[in-house]
C-alpha cells in the first residue's frame, strides 16, 4: 500500500484580533514573490532619493508607510492595513507589520517546501 500525506496550502495568520487565512497556491506564491521584489525595488528607490536630497525625510516616511499598507493589503486582503491602523493609529506600525508578516510567511513557505520533500529525503536516506 502506498500512503502519501497531502499538505494543506492554507496558512492561518493572526495579528492581534484580526484572523486571516491565505491559500498559498503556486499562483499565490508567484504573486507574493513579485510583490516582495517590487517592495524592495520601491523602498530602494525611496532611500536613494532621500540620500541624494531629492526627497524629504517626511515624504519618504509617508511613501514607506503607504507602500507597506498597500503590500499588506495585497498579501492579506483589501482593507487589512486600514483595520490595523484603526487598532494602532501609528503608520510606523504598518512597516513593522509588513516585515513581521513577510518573515513569518517566508518561514511557513519554507516549512511547506520541506514537508513536500521530507518523504523523498527519508527514502533516500534509508537507501
């Protein structure tokens, strides 16, 4: 008999009282990867403009917070950033939340990948 465990692609996320579930399909992962790349490019561009003096720090901060909010909405669903701001009305919270969400999702996706390959690895190690 062959028995194969199927892993769920559902990833539950809790941020304070807010509960969201992501369905981490291959399509979702591709969009998520692109979102992270875009975020990194845009934040690098903002930093460069701030360093060369063509963008004021206050304006850069607002752009960072807006970008973090849009990224959170793209990952967790429209209105999530606004909900988080209603709980903690400091826009800096959004930046911290974005990185916490990103790091936790990256770790969870890595675990899912290990789960997929664990059976193959065990068979290989057993010979």
